[in-house]
C-alpha cells in the first residue's frame, strides 16, 4: 500500500481529480498480483451486474485511517478523457458506467460513503457491497453520482473497488 499520490500514471484528468480528493492509501491490482479470490469476486460482480467480465477494470484495494477521507467526486470519464484514453493508451473501455465497492473492513466510527444527491449515507459493514451507477439509462454522465468517503474517526476502512466499463478493456470496439 502506498499513498494515492504515489500512483500517478499521467494523461488523466480523472486521476488528477482522484489524487486531489483522496489522502488515503491504495494498491491497484495488476494481472500478475491477482489470485483465485480476486477472480471469484470479479466473476460475481460480472454475474450480479450482467456486465461482461472483460469490461471490469482491475480492482484496487483502498485503505483509510483516522483523519483520512475521499472528498466528494464522481467516477465517470469526460468525453475528452475517453477520447484521450483510446488515442494515447489504447484503452477502448469507454465510459465507467458503474462503481462496485466491497467493504473488506468497516471502521468503528466515521468513514461512511455519502451520496449527497440521493440523501444516502452508507455506514458499511464487513463483507457488504455497494454499487452505484455513474451514468444515466441513456449513458450520459450522471452528476447525481457524486459521492464521498467521509473522514475516518476510529479504526480503518478497507475497500475492494472496481469499475465497470461500457466496452471490453482488451479489444477495440468493432
């Protein structure tokens, strides 16, 4: 686990926004770092959502300790970022249509995931999963998907996070 700022890869306004909003630790899981448990979780997310498994971004493990937070943010890409991803990175996955969070460990106090527009504040429990959609039914960016990981007061918050993309991450659209 490293501070989120240690994972700057470049060419992403979303990454810039995430690093400005999050002061916890993170570890993005590469293909060689995954195991059978990760593959089972990915398969379950795919089955639950009806999203093909090749449309799931590799997961990240996220940790917050007292005083750390993830300020209000959205997870969708701008149209410009989708174009840049395809052109510069050969990332043809397109839009992040949904975000899936699995609470590996919930904090004893604070740290809820808050959705201001929906008036929902999810305290989270160990083993609980939450999914939110980043776009509306027509695929347009949904500003109401704004959410935040509130500051931890006591304990630690550990999440397994993946986002579901519109297209396969492994092949260009036909």
